[in-house]
C-alpha cells in the first residue's frame, strides 16, 4: 500500500481508494474527528473515527501532539472546509503526547513563548509556513545562480581576517582559558594556538569569493556568518546566513542589474509556488494590523508588497539626490523623522529609506555612489575622491535589504584605504595579490538571508525566521 503525505492527498482528485498516512494530531474532537498534519502543507486532513470500532483506551491516547499511523478510505468529505477526508479503518499510536505537559496546545501562543519552545514551534501554522518558505527561498536562490552560470563556493567559516573592519567577531581558539600562554607584553600568545595565529568566525565570505571570481568568473557564497554585536533588536542575530555573489568584469551598473533581476526572480518563485503559505501569512498580517493603531499598520498586504517588488522597475537614485529629496521633504521639515537630515554625508536610517520607497518614488529604490567615509574599505573610490561605487537596494516596510559595490581593483588606492583604517597589508596580502596579478573591474553584493525571509513572510522579528536564533545571552537548543 502506498503511503501519502497530507499535501498529496489534498491535491489529488477525489479517489475512493485505501490510503496510508502518518502525522501528528492537531486536534481530536468529539471522539470522532482527528485533524492530522505531517508538515507537508499548512492544511490538516480530517480523519473520521467510528469510536464503536476502536478500543476506548486507544482513543484516549489520541491527544494533541501524538504521532499516529492511519490506514483508511479516502472519500469525499461530508463537512465544510475540505474536499476529502479519511474514513479510518486502522489506527496505531506511534508516539504518545502527554496532554498536560505538551506545550503546543490548539490555542494562540505568544511568539516569546514559542521561542522558548523553538524545538516544537514548527508544529504551529505560522512557523511551519515560515520554515517552508525559508526552504523554498533557499532553493530559488541556488536555482537562480545555477541558471545564470554561477559556481557555488563554500567560503571558510574560520578566518584570520575581518572583512568589514568592524572588529565585532567571535574568537576561535583551542587554548586553555585557565592557563593562557602570554608573550613578553602580557598579551595572549596566539602562536601557541591551534592555527598559530588569532582566528575568528567569519562575518562575510566576500573577500574569499572575490578570489574565486577572479578565476572562475561568476561565483556566489551562501553560508553562515557571525557578528559578536551586543544588540537585542528585532533585526539582529549573532549567527545568520548570507548570500554573496561576486562577478569578474562587472561594473556598478551591471551589479545593480544583477541584484534587481535576482531579487525579482526569487520573490516571483515564492509567489508562483507557495501560495498556500503566503495566503495564510497574508491573513495573519492583516489580522495583526487590525489590532494596531492606524499609524503603525502596514501600508500594503504581504502579497501586495511582494508584487510591488516583482512588478516595478527599481528606481536608481544617487545618494546625493536622495539627500536633497530627504532634506526638503515634509517629514524632515516638520521634524517628523526621528533622525533629521541636515547635511550631506549622513548615514540613512530605515525611516528615510522607507520614505523614499513608499512615499516619494512608490517603487523599490537602488541608491548608489555613497560617501566613502560611511562605507567599507574595499569599495571602488570614484573620481571625485569622496564617494564610492556602492549601492543599496531599498524595499517597502524594511528599508535596506541588499548592499553591494564595485570593488576597488587598483592596488595603490586599496593600500591607501587599508592604511587609513589600520588594516595591516600582511593580514590581507592574498587579497592585495588579486590587484597585482591580472586585476580587473569586478563587483558583488550581499543579502542577509534572514532579512529576505522576514520580508517574504511578513514576520516582524528576525528571531522568528531562523530555526534556532543566536542572540546575546541566548544559545539555547
């Protein structure tokens, strides 16, 4: 006998056949109706039990969270809300669930409570939908790059360099913390450590990806990255995933073209292939909005927000033009912005980015040519000497979602920029070698995967779009 998933049974035409299915009990009503879910879809299948045909002790074990095995006839449903149901002929309890201690009861739970039970939270509709969409987005990302001639590169997780120059890194060591070796200056002697030098968990795979782009042409990384930033905001994690393509012989304009095409592709993939989960999360967001004050509500439904990206051309605006727009806009003049825009060189905040997207241009925006002093050292310096060929993509509801740049390919300019922020040349000698041996224009961008999942699912906290969030004072599970 063939075993089916709930998704397969619900998507089939009516077939009066005997079927086998396994899953977890969501509810058991009136000693008769089992709502069964196996994670393959947000929807449950109803399994109808004739209680007179089954032992009473067995029926008592059919509780929320129990794993069961059912054999029965798939028939046209007599009730509302589903096309088919299973008339149960055989029922086996695979794993009991104590109804008094099982945390995920059929009622509304707070997200805080579910984070404390992250090992079970995907048994709720919201988190099962989020994680299926996370999986689908991962597939779409690999599919896009595979179709466009990119090679997938696994960048190292342990590194001796700080790609961003920020210094907020987790140290990797095998030294005994109770007996640390020291040098003559009283500092830790890392020459005695496992790698013979100070090493950290990576904050980005970009620099290593550049080396591969300069031989393979088009590469991308998609892997875990780490920041030891003591931040407890709804937008920060200590461990998260990054997508970072790098392309040889591509300038800033080509980089913007690539990023726009990529973002539209992966979001359209979700719209085309994951309608059930999206529609559920769309309804969830609308219900949530109804309980908020008018000023805090989302301007668009979740699905409208995604179509806002796929159906619009991304407006390209220089940082300088954006500053002029923001400086002269009503929210700035009337001091409605939390952070007022007064002068060129200001680092934009989410409220400014959202104004440009949602109010001024009414489409996704790509800002480019940022001030050099607010961007990373590896970005290509423009001829004006004060801006770099950087670009950020701004989306509704979230602001910046993608950051990238044409990379600095000139050896002497790069060395000057490294010296200005005290990055020793010997630390990145291999990165400088790319500028000595066959240097060429090249570009790339980075996309925080969890930020993308937040955007696509409408979730408000980044802790709710990753299986097990790592934040300050929290490494549970």
